[in-house]
C-alpha cells in the first residue's frame, strides 16, 4: 500500500460522566459526592451505568473484566460503528490502548481477598495485567495486525495515538483503534490523590474542578474512556470535512520531583513544538488549545508558562474540559480529543468558564479549524496532538 499522507478520524466513541452517546447539547459539570470518602468525583450517570452493565452481561467472559476494560470496549464499539467498519473488512486493523492505572477495581478486590484469606484467585493475574485492555478490545474488533497497551501516566492516550499514527504511516496497518481508558474511582486511588495534597475541597455543586483558577488545587477524579477509529488515507481520498489527526508530539524532562513538573513546563514546550513541526504548522495556524490543566496550582501554571513561551502572550484561545468531567488520568487526553472533535464539527462552542480563570482571557473564534490538545503525567512526560478539519 502507498505511504499515506493523512490519518483520518473515521469515527470515535466515548463514555464518561457526561454520558455515553456523545456530548450533550449544553455542557454542564457532572460531579457527585463519593459517599465513602466524602470527596467530589465525576462518575458515570445512571444511563451510562446501565449501558455498561448490559455490555458486561453480553458475553460470559466479560463478567469478570475490570471496569476499565469494559469502558474501553464500550468506546471502541461506538467508534467502530461510527466509522462504518464491517466484520468482513479485510484491511489490517490494529489496536493501541492507554491506561495509567489499569485494572484498579479488580486489583484492589483481589488484594483485599488475599489479605483476608491468604489466597489469590486463578484469574487474578490475567485480569489485572495492563495488556488485557488492548487485548479485549482487539478480541471484540477482530484485530489481526496487533494489540498494544500503553501506560505513560496521564499522557498515555496520546502515547497510544502516536503509536497508531506511526503504524499507519509506516504501512503496518490500514485501520487503527486507539485511545485511553480509566476507572480510578476506588478507595485506594482516591486516597492516593488525597495524599498528594491536590484534591479539591469544594462540593459537587460548586465547580469543584477549576482549571486555570490558581490558588488552592482543585483536582477531581473522574472515570471514562474514549477511542478513535483511524484510517490511512492518501491525498486523493481526502474529502472536505474529514477530521484529521495531523500529528502527535512528545516531551520529557527529568526533574527528580514526585510530579515531574518544573515552573516553565519544558516537557509541554517540547511536545507542542514537536507536534507543530511534524505537521509543518506554525503557532499561528492553531485556533484553540485544549489544555491538560487539571486544576492543580503547579500544573496549571507550568502549562500556562509553556503555552506563552511557544505561542506568545497573544496566542490562541485556551480551554479545558476538566471542569466538566474531572481528571480521568490515562483516559483524559482521549476525552479531550473527544471534546475537540465536537468543536471542530461545530457541535460544541467553547465558552468562558463559570468561575475566575485565566482561560477566560480570550475566547475561541467562531470557526475553529485546528486544535492542539495537551496532556502530561507524573514522571515528566508530556504529549500534544494536533487535530483539524479538512477544507
């Protein structure tokens, strides 16, 4: 097959606190109180929970799967259906899925059982390996070209998508399912976030996650998954309105700190610069930046510094979707892409956040053609993806 010039997003699926059938016409925060911890969280709504339970019951093998795997399966099925891919499609299909924590629910359950009686179920190991996320998605999709699981903390979904772009452009696959999933609303994971001193003290009805607000950290955990159905496409096959994944850039800085942050966000700078260079774009070609911005004081400030270094003080508008669905860790970048694609299709217009934030300094233009999506995670890694709509 000829080396493709473009990677086209033929479909995508998502499931999160905002729902399971795409974003609602008007975006409203989706937080509730976790009874056990007393913390604000962004959990699936009742309708999405019912759909996930139906999926769990649809195959006997699914009943033992971790929640993170089921979320990925749901989003992948939605993406495949939207792309119109049929079971008899002979084009090579590969899968790349990211998750920061993996099978948190199953792992904590199995470990609690081990502490109680000193034994482990036979299925504990295969059901808690990170690789079972991609393998189950591949099993459902009938992928024959490969199944890869990634874990690069909170930028892991973009790592998975970067792998997909490389495979498609190298001719190693013609179709690719790639994205991220996370089900971190467990007692131990919530306790870990609290121990870092970053968790929001605000109640669910008071905009508990406030990206770019400064002051006290307002990190809130959420759950969800998003998966993109990608195809290798030549210039001759490209059509106006096609959604393009132009590039994925990466950055890293070794800081020696527990979070991997420095005040200037060098890893963000590297990732954004690389994404622009790969696509042959200038900073002025970007209409909107969808920030990683998790509501933590240090993280938000570092990303702002990095954006201003690359784009200048009068750069493009910036926004975040975490004030709506919290921080979904390894799924966050994929859900940010879900948000960005709705914006590119004109189904969602970014607006000022309903609280004081530096993100409100500039609003996005009425017609957004190209969006840069940022993600970063513990350990000093970052990634940026450039998505656009073909004209």
